[in-house]
C-alpha cells in the first residue's frame, strides 16, 4: 500500500542556479513585481503569460473535472507552458501559493503534482509559497527581507489596481493609463533589486504614482461603478473570469476591485479569531499574527492617506473597518475560502457607494454557497439598492450566458445611476491637490 | 392582434426578442400593436430576421425606432448597430407599464428561467449555470416520450399522480423518467410530473428564500402555450384565478419592453439599412479555435471506411433460413434493440429504434413480425434480455435469461476481438466503458448525473438546425474549420453553438465540432483518461453514436490509434444477449409462443408500497396471462417476498436505528430541536446527551422524505449545493411546523480529531450551513442557534457553552458544574455510539467471514445513511447478498494511511482508511458514494480509485443526487458481482 505514496521532488541548492521558476498569473501587476523580487535574490523566475483554450484543455485532461475551475486553470497553465517547448523541462520548477484551510483549494499543490506525474513530468519540482513553513526546500527559502519586499509588492500592486480602475474608464487619450502602469511596473521592479528598501522612498513612490495617475487627462462623465468580489482566483485573474474587467470597461462601467492585501489581512486575522472562538493556536502564534496584522494595517493606512492627500481618487477602505462591516450578516468564524471577507467586501463596496456587484465563483465553490450566494438575501434586505449578480465560472459555462447576466446587472446599474444623477451633481474628479 | 394601449408618441416602434429558440417581434404604431409574430428560428437568425423585416415593412414606415433583445440577439444587434436591451430588464419595463400591480413575474423561455420580484425594490433573477426547468427542457422531455409538446400538455391535464422527477437538469430528469417509461407508468402521470419538476426547479433555483405570493404574472412562450404547466404552477404556489395572471401578451412581454426601450432612443433607424446589413457578407471566420478537417478528401474517407468494414457480421436471409435461431433483446433506456442469430452466428433479423415510451409494445410487435416471417421454418432455441428493461421484458415474454448489460457487451465485443481490453459504448443517453483485465470486466465507468453530452445530443442539434442526423454528420466529415466547442453540458452547448455561429462557423464546422465534443467528453470527463495507454491496445467501440463516422474519426484521432467498430455497433447489447442465449445450449426457448402472443395484453398501474418508510413508488404490470411484475421498488418487499436479509449485518440500518432511538424526555428547561441533516447524523448522540443532562427535551426532525425536501426547497439560495445540504432546509421547515422553540445546528470549523489526518476540518458546507440557514430561512419567531463550538477539547467546549447559555438561556441559570457534567455525558454518549458502530462493524466482518458473504464497504459520510440521500442503496446491497459496513465502522481497524493529497477533513480521512480496509480484507469491496456537487469528493474519488486499482481491487463509484431511480446503480452493482464471481472462478 505504502508504495503508492510518491516522494516529493525537492528543489536543491544546485537547482537554484540551473532551474527557472515558473509563476502562474493571477494578478499581473502584483506578480510582475514579485517575480522581480525572486530574480533580485538570485532565482531565475518567469511569470507565465500563456492563456486561451489550450489551458482549459490541458487542465481538463489532467485534473478531475469536478475540481474547482481555478485548479484546472492554474495546472492547465503550467502544463500548457511545459508542453509549449519554450522551456527545458529538466530545468524548470513550478511555484504555487498555498494558503491552507478547510477549503479544497488547499489541495492545489497536491493536485498539481498528481497532474505532473500523470503527464509524465513527475520529476519537475513544485515549490510552495506559504507562511506556515511547511514543505521546506534546501534551494528555496523566502527570507525575511524577501517577505518584506513582497509585502510592498502587494501594496504597490493594490495601489496600481485601484488607480488603474479609476483612470482607464475615463482616460481621454487611449493608452495613457496602460503606458503609465508599464512605466511604474518596470521602475518598481528595478527598485526591488536594490539592496536597501527604505520606507520613506516607498511612500514617496506612492505619492508620485498617485500624482502621475491624477495627471492623466480624463472625462468627467461618471460611469456606473461595478465591484468585483469572489473566490480569489476568478476574482482577480482575467483567465479565470473571462476578462471580466475588460468586459465591464467595454460596457462603459468602472470596475472596482478590492485588493490583494485585504485577502492577506483576512488570512492573518483568522488566527486571532480561531483563538477566540475555539482556543486554538497558542498565545505566541496569535501574538505574532496580531503584530503582523497591526503592522500591515498601519502600512495600508499610510497608503490610503497618501492617496487622499494627493488626489481625489477614491482610496481603498482601510481594512481595519472591514471586519465589522459584516456584523449582523455573517460571523467572523466563517473562515474557509474567502469566508467572511467576501461578504464583508460586498458590504464595504456598498458603503463606498458601489451598489453594483459581481460575485464571481468557480462552479460549485463550496464556501461561496454560504458566503456569496447564501448572504445575498440579508444584504439585499439591509441594502435595497444593492444590485448584485452571482456568476459561476467553469470550463463548461458559456461566455454568452455570463455576459447576458452581466448585462442585466449593467442595465439596472445605468438606470439606478440615472436616478442618482438627477438628485446630486457630481464633483469634478481626480483633481491634483 | 394584441389588444393593449401603449403611447407610441407618433413613432413606429419595433421590438424584436431573439431568444435561444424563437424570435418574438412586435410593431407598435398609433398607440397600439399593429403587428406581432412568434416563430422558431432554427438557429438561422439572420435569414429569419430579414424575412421578418420584409413582413414588417408592410406595417411600418422605413424610419423606425427599433431595439433588439434576447440571448441570441446580442451578436446581431452589435453587427447591425441596433440598440440592445437585456431581456429581463425589458420584461420589467413592460410589466411596470401594463400590469403595475404585479408582485412577482415568472417567465420561462427556451433556455432561461427568470423571476422578477417587484415589491420592496425590484429584484431580478435568472437561472444560473444549471438550467433545468426551461422550454428546451420540456421539448427534450417530450422527445424522450415520443410525443409533441402539445400532446405532452394534453396528456398532463389528465394525470392521477405525480412522480418525483429530479428537475435540476435534463440529464437528471431523464434518469428518473426513463425507468418510469420502461416500467410502464402512465404517460399522463409522467407528463404532469415533468411539469411539476419544472415548477420545482423554478422555485428552488430562483426564489431563493423569497416567497412567491401576491399577484403573479406568468410570461414567456411555454407558459403561454402549456395549460398543464400553468395548472402545476397555480397549484404549487396556491394561487387562485385572480392572483395568477396569464396575459394575452405573455409571449411578447420582452418584445414590448424592447419596443419601449427603442422609444427612448434619440435617433430613428432605417429598416432598409438594417436589412442590407443583415444580408451583407458575414465577417470571415474569426477568433474561433479550429482543428484540421476530419478528412482531407474522399480517398482518405474511403480508406477509413474500408478498414472498418472488416468488423462485420455476416447476414443470412431470414426468408430462407431453416433451423435454430437465437434471440437477443436489449431494452435500453431510450431504444430497444433486437437481434436474431442463426446457428452460425449470422444475422437473420435486427431491429433498432426508439422504444416509443413503451418497450413492451415494441417487443411484442417485433416478435409478431418475426413469427410471421419465419413461420415454422425457424425454432427459437434460446432467448435472453439485457438493458434497463431487462426484468420487465423477461417477465412479459418469458425469455430464458436476463443478463447484465456489461456482460452482454463484453460477450459481443469478444466476438469481434477476442483479446479486447477496453470497450467504450456511447449510446443515445449514456456512456459506458469497461476495462477488461485477465478476461474479466475490471473497471466500469458510466456517465452519471451531470454533463452528459451523449449521442442523442448531436441528434437533437441536427434536428434543431433542421437536418437529419445522417446528413448532419456527413456535413461534418469534410468541414474545413471544425469548431472547438469544448466539453460542456447539453444545455450550454446551445449557447456555444450560437457563439460559434456568431463568429461565422458553418453547419459542417459545427457538426464536426459536436462530434469532437462528444469524444472529449467521454475521454476526459467519464473515463478520465490521461493517455492512449490507459486504454490498452485492443479497443472496441460501439453504441449507436459510433455509427456516426465523424465521431469515430474524432475518437481515433484523439486517441492516436485505430480501434474496432463493428458494423452492428448499435446492436451490440442485443447481439451479446443472442450469443449468450446460444451458449445456454437449449433445445427450445421458453419464449412466449405465437398463440400466446396473440392473447398478450399489458396494463400498468401505479401504486405506493407501504412496506416501510421509504414508500417507494411502484408500477404493477399485469400481463394477459395474469402474471404480474412489480417494478420501482427499492427492496424485494414490494414484490410480496418477505425480506430474508434482516439478519445480515447492515451498518447503515444499524446507525439509522440507533439515531432514531434517541429518546425524548420531559424537558423542564424547554425543548431543543435538532435537524437531522449533515453532521447531525453523527453528532446527534453528543448533543442529545448534553442537552438531556441539562434538563432539556431534545427532539430530532427524523429521517428525510421527498415531501420534506420539497417543503424546504424555496429557501435554498444556491441550487448547486449538494443534496444533503439542500435537505437541511426541509428539516428546518419541519421543525418549525412542529412547533420548535429552539433549533440547534452549531457551526463547527473543526470536526472530531481522530488522529488520522493532517487536520480535521469539516467541509465548508457542513461547517457553516447554519449561517446560510439563519440568513435565508424564515424562522417565524423560532430561535435558531448556531454557536461556534470546539468539539475537540471538552474544556473549551465547557467555556464556550457557558457563554452560550448565558446569552440564550439566561433565565435558566445553568452553572458551570452542570455544563461540565453535560459535556462529559455528551462525549460519553458520542464515544458509546462510535464504539457501538465499530463493534457492529467488527461483528459484520466476522459474520461475513463465517458465512462466506461478500462485504460492501460503503465509503460515504454520516449523512449518507439517510435513505432519501442514498436512495436505499444499502438495502439493495443486502438484497444482493452483501454484508454492508460503513466507512466509520471499519476505518479504525487499519493503520492510518498516507495519501498523495492533503488529508485534512475528518469524514474524508475515514474514507481513505476504509479503502485501506477494503484492500486488506478478502471479499471486501469498496463502493464510494459521491454526492453531486461535493467538491471535496473530486479529490477523494481519484485518490481512492488509485489506491484500489494499484492493489487490484475494483473501484465502484456511485454518484447520487435527487434522482430516486436505482436502475443504473443496480446495473453497476450486478456488473460488479459478475466481475467478482468471474474473478473468483
């Protein structure tokens, strides 16, 4: 019986020199910077950019078809890349994030290894990026300075995401926003390779970025804002959500996407909640988590203040306020998948004036039965203006049906906005202060 | 014409609704509707629109205000530069204008179902990914019953009873309807049951916790035409004639709303311009992934045909043949196949056709035919029946033998390829594949539950596009750019095809694409193949679908090797049966004689068995000679045979009896009610003892029933959740009805730690379903308690319960000492229960050892013991002479196993250990029960299968959902037994 257990292929010190780390796409801006951090620390790393139907075919072939769609896509993306002939298959390693928890998503890394073995690539090492120190590899260690940099990569990414979404729909000269993003990504990536990481410099960058975006000439006609929440992969990844952001833009809407830092904070906070609810985890673990939590909140508030001080852009809501927003709707104990965060994010969006929400999930997503679809009734009761639509994504869902449902939400969004505009005259946006 | 007044402000308004199957158009002029039309577009949207606009020009000026709506209208609207309006939005506009006092709108279309609530802020909903109860579904079901939709409607009005039919998806429904048809249930009843399924689906899928009451407006084509459907809605929603409104404009509500939207446009358009745009060349093929043509030229095709011609059965002339003959009948789920073979295994006669909803009649007619042709020249020396209708046909006509489908197919395949090691059969409704190892059937895979994509769906498509199946598949052979349509469920294939057409794909491209989809679906979804090596070297393909050369070609291409397709691919079951009949070596068959056949009559009557709590719906078939055949029962009791299986250990029954025997007491502190769903099947002893110790009376909601499920379905917010979770809603409703004071279902992120896995989570659904219930169920003043508790540390639990009782039962003044004692008793009761289960498990294994019986290890989860969830599988197993043990009764008897996936859920961890137990124990076979929609089982199934197969054990998986029919399961288990028997010999 025991022989069926396959040994994990370790990533050795020698491999660090020879092997290229392949990183799947989820958030292109965040991950571009992160890949550069890896490079700065001596790894060969590459962000995968392949997309299209081949991914899905490869995923369907090697992953159980009832497994969540993100697993199929992430694994499909890896296999498609491996099969592309672009890489020396004996000189690559695959990097995957592991969050853990009671959701089946914690199994991705195992499913990836399984798929690799099935496809005849069992020798390719798979690396886990996680906070819990599981699955150690002699040749791969994310050191404290690296984590430190990754934290700021996440903040930079969230900042760019927030500003992009408030600029792109309104830019007068097509391409201004994208050009600016490219400029900043390469600059930030370059800075990440510097020996010294100074917070002062980072804050200066924040301000510069904000000013740069504010300086882009924009239309002032308001567009309906549409929030995107959901399972983390389909929420963020254009591969996962059939280019949802682009679709919303093409329909004349402004996408609003709560950032990655929120998800990290949610994960960290759960340690504290687990301790309070069940007495699990021990004091030290909780203390460390709470310390990290306060630290990140403080940094997020700095970022928010920079946005406020330098522009009229709508900053992200401080995560400090987010957990309480779900009060009366869902308990903080719901911690699998996106858990209470998803519900809280919907409410946070409504509080910040974004009544139109797309709740994305892979077909059959277990936690979202509860935290997404299960919470729509109480949210609608509490906020009658909420215009929420749930969209399921999987290899079998057809784009035309998804878009038709999104259009329904958008029609209502425009109509509701028409009513609002009659009442209030909107202020001029994004003035540089 | 529609008699409605609409202010058109002196303009001509045109609203066109291009739905998935039909086009609906209205022209509004001079404050009234001057033109309206409703017709099927056969997916030729542009052509039909040009025609429509020509007609419209007689009623309208050239300058008009026009808009388009509907799921198939988006592309056309974009191409012609006409404003597009979303159809639900359009409907709401219409209703606000024409029926402003409406509370709820229910609109059914071809592929969509919608509900709009108008009270308390408009709330619009459309069906999500699973699209059960829609017009297309009804059409599909009518086809299945071999009647037109109109006839179906007429039939439904004369129903006597309603059968439960799974409504979520056509594939599910078919599995319920087919056996009813085969068992001879009355068409009237089935028709009404289909409509009831549509109604249930609409309520379960869309109402999501909101009550449908007030004035309800019913719109859309199906609700306009189908009187029976209207009746079902009215009865189910308890509406009277005043608050159930079926307006004359029902079919046109979207078109009217679309016209109203057109009115808002600043600029008019010219009809002639639009016509010109519609007729202009389409944009070239763009952006659709295509593959190379199936065949480059006729020469290539010719070679292909010649190669396959080698696998043919010789024919002999039935008009001349004298001697013995052997009859094989395959009474499948939708078709009946019949083969008559000569002594030299030549084909004398064959029949392949739809069983017209009544296989008994079909077989009777065919036998008459054979007797007429053969007269006294031929003696039928043996007869055998296989397929879903095996027992019915065998009883009706007194055939010599019945054999399980898999065996019949294996025998047939061996005839063409003695060393066959893989058989793939794609029929009209199902996909079956068997692996053969050492001359016996080893693994069986069937398409279950969702996402079929079987043969009939090409046929349905061909018909929808206005082609016969043969012509349609021929078009695909040489198509230049076969489209990649992916592998998806039939319902959504429609929209993929629409998308492809929008992108410029031609019929041939689509035909070839559909063939590829079928093949990929079979390979990757059903068989879960990784490479051609999974198939072995000798593959026989069969089933009617493989007679389609395009499908065969796609399969060989995808597999990368040649396969054998017999020329009688569609008749293999019957052929195998005939060969089997021959092997019986009889002088003459006991088959009904020509004289008796003349007297043969058949009547079917529906009854409910009251032999046990399952209340099976049965059909009693009576034949002319007074013989009776009862079908539809889960056990043998309904047949009037006393069950001889009571003494055989059945852990499922043991656990059920144990849980149900938890006593009620006089609760001086009040009553706590526990819904017997999800993890309560296992934790009831704990909570029961805990609360009882504290002086509460504890009430359980009891085992699930179909009625109980229906009772709660209107509060289900996510229709893709698993069935065990959905049942929870019924249990809560029942407790509320029974006058509960407090309902308790705690939130438990962590399950009991049994020390066998890396973590011990509950799945998210089990853990947090209380949150969902609290938010979606109308508790009507009953207190619903779902505290977050830790059931691993008694000390923690005590702490948590102190807070809990202080908050919710402050007046009771329950002190720490009491709680401590209660927790202690609770855990003791839980341990007692688990120990008893394990002891009974040991006894069962011992019993099996002594008696030599086989052991069925059912790997499921605690809630699978509910007969409404497992549909009586445990009883079926005992009737097949298995000793039944559950995963939790044996999982501790082996050392904890290590697996290749993250093992972190307590319930699922037990299943891995149960698999290990099955591996280590002789004569133990594992049967995994998988609830449709259980995400975690997607991980466990693969792992358990791998574990078993590496150890030469057969893996059997049974997917269960609402479907109540055990037909497929029976075939599955009988095949398993056959395979085991052969192995043992």
